[in-house]
């Protein structure tokens, strides 16, 4: 009798998650046991989860999922975790690898890539699709540092943060959602290796960063 592998999807975009569920269950040996949309639900269920693979959204409810990945790999060491993301930044990919992710797939990946990724991690292999491999390879060759790690939008948000603007004010000025600003702010903190605003201010001073008024 064919073994059925249980798959868990953790993603706050329900429409995307439902489409992913349909794709995964196109293979008879795969079954999506549940879709979880927030960390509160995950925290209450994590100890009782019995799944073979978890597809984890990297940007979950506006927060980067590094700590979620670490927790999953610590409490469910036999379960494979594949990071799924719309973001191409090397630093985020690398942080998910350090957190223990068994794979990293971009949300614009082909259906074949997603299914192949699940196949590969179930075999005990790591899976980083071709575009992700290329990002990793290029980043290792270029090795940007400090402020150079930030993309143009992150630099603009950094300037506004350093002017002591709230997330809401920045969101209004840039015509973006507060959730998006929170994501980019977390990304800035990660790239510059700081944990709060005080450390961010100190870091920019150390880097002699001069922002535009």
C-alpha cells in the first residue's frame, strides 16, 4: 500500500495556500493535513503535529519566519521544512538556511519545482530551486556589506525610520500597507544584524551612514 505523506502549509495568504494545496494533492501520495495562517494557531498545535513536510511562508503576518523555522526544526526534528517566499534577497535566503530550512522555493516557481522540492526533501536531500541557487552563487561572489545589503526601497524606509517616523506614517507616505513596512523594517534589521531601533541608530553611526533629509 502506498504511503501517504502529510504536508502542512503555513501561509497567511489563504488564496495562495489553497492553490498550493490543490497542486500538492495532484499527487496521490501527498495529502495536505491543514493550512495554518498565523503563529498563534501554530504555537497551540506544534507539539501535536504529525506531518512529514511543512511549507513555511517566509513573511508570515508581516514578520520574517526565521524563529518559526528554528522552533519547528527544534520541536519536530524529523519533519522537513521548505521555505516559500516571494522575496529574492540573498540575506533572507541565507538566514532561512541558517534557521534549518531544508529547502527554499520562490512563490513564482513552476509547479514542477514545488513538487520536486517536496520529493527531494522527503529523500533527505536539500532543495534550492535553480533561481535560488543562482542568487546564492552571485551573492557569494559579490559579497556586499553594510548598507549595500539594502535594496532601494529598504534604504528609503531606513531614512524614514531614522527620522523617527512611525510605521503608519511611513506607510502613508509610501502608499504601502503597514504590514509591508513591518516586513521591510524587519528585513533591514536582519541585514544590518540589529534587533531594535536603538541598535539600528548605533549601527548606522558605525557605518558612517548619512541619510537624505
